[in-house]
C-alpha cells in the first residue's frame, strides 16, 4: 500500500514556547498537548489529525541547522491551504511577523516560503484544481517564477478550492 500523505512533522526547536506562539499567531495552529519548556503537539486549523506538528525544545545553545550547506537534511515542509484568499491572508501574516522569505509560481502550485523563529523553512501553497490545469501550465515542465498573487486571484478567484482532484478528492 503506497504512502497516502504526510500525517505530521516533528521539529527540534530552541524555545518551544516561542515556537508555539509563532505557529499559533501566524499559521493558526492550536495546541493539542503541551509540556511547557519541553514539548508541544499542535494541530492545524481544520485538521482532523491527532497532531500535525510536534515541537521538542533542545535549548537556546542549539546551533542553526546546517542542512543544505554541506550536509544532507530536510529543506522544508509544505502545508496546503484551500483558497488563494487564504494564501493572501497568510502572506500578510507572515510578512507582518518578519517570516516571509519568498513567493514562487510553480505553474500548478502557488507558494509562499517562510522561516519560523529557529530559521526552519516551510512552504504554504495552493494547488490549481485538476480541472483547471491546462497544457499551457504543464508544457514547460517544472518551473520557478515569481508569484503575482493578485494576478492568480484574478485568474482563479479568491475562493476557488485548491487541490481538488489532486490532493483533495474530487
């Protein structure tokens, strides 16, 4: 039986309380279980998972992750949102928090990139629904272009549900 989806991620962080505050205020996660100063398990809004994110504190002396700078390791996690309107709202929240580091148009995926308080990168994305994918979107193959979020909202609509027929059953 093949893997179906990512159930949760676990991160080592310097200060679990600071990380919890970030994921609460910026991405809307809620705490399922917490051991203050040690660990926390968070759930994304709308999720039915037991938890989507586990955070384990390792202390303020922890060095930044060298992953991608001469050592192997995880580059980032990607969370999917339902609408481009939600992606726009998160762009503002991430920007206001000083966490937004990039925005890319991958043709069938519209992505924001950000860093949490420990500098760990994550992606928030919206997927073009299967019935709106045209040959023009896929003929160039994988691509990374600057994201013009307002143009994509004009094209697909602010409330069009993303990922339908791809990551969300039709």
